[in-house]
C-alpha cells in the first residue's frame, strides 16, 4: 500500500495506483543526456511522502542525470459536483483523512485540517510561481520553493492558494538574496506568460504519458525510457538509471556531512535523516548530537514527529 499510491491527475484524489508500476517506453523527446523527469504537484501528498527517497537519489546519483521537476496540475479548482465518490471525496474536507493517512504511514507529517477550515482551492498558483522562479532565477531555487510550499500546506497547515501565503513563502525563500526582485517573480506568476510557462509543463506531462503523481520518467539519448509510477524503493530507480545508462554501475557519491546537508536544506524531518543515513528512529537524537554543534540547530516536534532546523541561515 505504501509504495503503490498515486495522486490522480484527473480526479485530484490520491489512491491505489492502477497503472503498470514500471514500464519500458519509447519517446520522441530531445534528451541529449540521461534525463530524469519528476512529475509532481505542490498538493500531492504522496509526493511529500516521497521526499526522503527522492532526496537520497539526488544526493547520491544526481551526477548521473539531468534532473527536471515538472508540474502536473493536480487541482485547477474545485467543481460543483463530487470529485471521486468511489473514494468518498465529495468536498475539500473529505481530503483530510486521506492526507492524514499518508502522513501516518510515511512519517512525513501531514496535519490536513486546512482542507476543513480554509481549503486549498487550486494548486495552479503555486505551480505558476515555481515556473516563474525557474524562469527568473534557477531550477534549483524553484525546487527549493516547492519544498517550502509542501511544508507550508502539509506540516504547517497553510492555504497555499492564498496569495498572501505564497508571497510570504517567496519572501522567505529570498530573505538572504537581495539580487532577486520578488515582486517581479510574483508579477510573472500572475500573468498570461506565467500560465503559458505552466502549460509547457502540462504539455510535457502528456508527452511523457503521465496521469498520476509521483511519477518518474527516465530517458536516455536514444529516446529509450522507463516510467515508474508511484513512490518505489530507492533501488528501483537506481536499477533503471543503470540500465538506461549503458549498464554503467557507477558508485554512488558518499553521504553528505549532516551539518552541511541541514544547512543546505534548512529543515529536515526525522524520517529524512533516518533514510539518508541508514539509521533507526531511536538513533536520530544521538546521531544529531554527535554530528552537530548545539548552537547550529533547533530541535522541534510536529504531529509527533521530530524535525530539525538550522540556525546557520
């Protein structure tokens, strides 16, 4: 159940995957090098649960491929009728128990009650901001923005379709960077051009044949590809990369220094540390104490899950 769930691109509901989990495909896409497309959405709960696996893949194997995060458009707006009666989704509040279940089994905490008290109306505004940041600044910073958006909606229970919330996230992202005018980013995201940039991603999603999130599509220079639907075991992605990379079994990069990694990520949840460093939940506190100076981090707890924030921003 844990690894075979996706958020459906058409209904917006996260449910058991009905597609082939791993599929060899041929595509007509200009990929001069091995490229890993990650199709996702800011509101995708199973994408939030997938963060520990994705980040370890990028840290240890990211040097082997070009990485492209693609917005899929999970929720344009809530309609007047039932969204997915078969799964009990008639209104936004019905999403709450589904999200909470994902948080419980993944241990990437999800409050979920925002969908009862101030429902997220659309994932498009945050997705357009992702494209605007990608255009004006860089893909790396745009990915950092999506991480902050996920934390806002799932952990800190904020409405990420609210312009004030999104503006605050953008300002937080650039609090130590005076070279970027955040007003320019916000203006682009709210413009016709911003929607066109997002539509480019939607077109790519269709070209890749993706209908649920998270989905990873890996394509080599010969247009041979592998589509992996739903969050899978890390070794599944490693094997696909090696196969499409002429069976090159390159050694992974070493695990990062925890202090440097926390500083780069700003906030890490216990599950992420456990997965990255191959330790058990009960070993995290001692691991943190051993590897970090007491003045370099703050330990907090949300929904029963410990997390750690750097003080070195």
